[in-house]
C-alpha cells in the first residue's frame, strides 16, 4: 500500500513538471515568433520611410560621424593585433612543413574574406549598437519618443533611418580599414619579427588573394551593418522602464546582433562559395 501511495504521489509531480516544461518552451517559442514578426514590421516601416523621404543632411552627418569616424581607432587597433596574432599562430605550423613563405596568403585570405568583416561588425555592434540601444532606450523611458510622435514627427524616420544608413554605408569602409591594418600587422610581424623573406610573402599574397575575396568581404559587411542597426534600434524602441531596462536593451542588442552576424555569415559564405565555384568550375573539380 505504501508503494502504491508513493507512486500516486510521484506521478502527479512528474506530470506537473513535464507540463510546466512544455508550457515554458511553448511560451518561449511564441514570444520569439512575436518578436520576429514585430521586428519585421519595424524593418518594413523603416524601408518605407527610406523609399519615401530621406532624412535631413545634418542628421545624417551626425550619425555618420558617430558610426564611422569614432569607430576608426578601435577597428584599426584590433585589426592590427588580429593580423599579428594570425602570424604568430600560423608561423610554427607552416614552418614545420617548410611553407613559411606562404604565410602571407593565409593571413591575408583570412582577413579579407572572414576576419575583417566579422571583426568590423563585432566592434560596431559593441561600440555603436549598444550605444544606439542605450540612447533610444533612454528616449523611450523618458517619453521623448512619444513626444516626437505628439509633435507629428515619425520616430522611425527621424531616429532609425539615419542610423541604419550610417551603418550600412560606413561599415564597408571600416572593413577596408580592418583589412588594411590586419595585413600591415601580419606583414610587420612576419617579415620584421620572424624574418620571412618579404618577396615570396607578397608574391603568394598576390597570387592567392583575388578581387572576389575582397569584394565578398565587403558584400557581407553590408548585411552585418543592417543587422546591427535594425536589432539595436528595435531593442531601444522596445526598452523596458527604468535604468535596468536600458541596460538590458544595450546588452541584448549586442548579444543578438553578434549571434545573427555569425548566422548570416554562415549562409553568406555558403552562397558566395557556390557563386565562386559556378564562376570557376576548375576550382570545384579540384576539391
């Protein structure tokens, strides 16, 4: 009798826990779908405003300065160190098989195709995206966005469109700067510190790195900039009340932007590789 009673007690407990688990997961899925739909509508309103009327020149220049000019130092510095780190990590593996002269091709290919765009986007998400979410979140909490609507100005047009255009137009320039400084850093460490002959280093770089590699990195960076702007502005517009809500919006904007950057990077790499092999069938046959 005792064992039967124990089973009767355990069964409802297990069933309740399972029901709670299913309910929590269901709520998370529904909330995620709502956010995706709301963000899609948010993006659609922004696109409509861009096609209807562009923001004022003064508003655009302020955002261009904050997104582009103020991001150059951190992008340049991190790009330089990334190039040096690639040289340090790759040299001993290549030296062990006698291919250290081809180190330039590996470093520069990695930078222009992958690390340059992702690095610039990560810095932009951390420095600019979080700031966007914090500023717009503070405006939401202090009811400044509601005041704009009351005065007849659309907040999407006045606050979001300039930031979006600044991100997608200037992140390619930041990517070029990250690529350049990474190449300079890798060359300096490889040639000056490690003593690799600069002639084969540069020749292999020119032989293996093509214009398609460079342009594919710039192509990906435009998508990264759009993701950062949309996610950051959306999080700021939907900020919860209080200083804690502003902090959460800034944190969520960076985390979600970074995850989406990596996800989009995967799909764009698959697309660009398919395009490359379609343009160069001999490369696919070798693989």
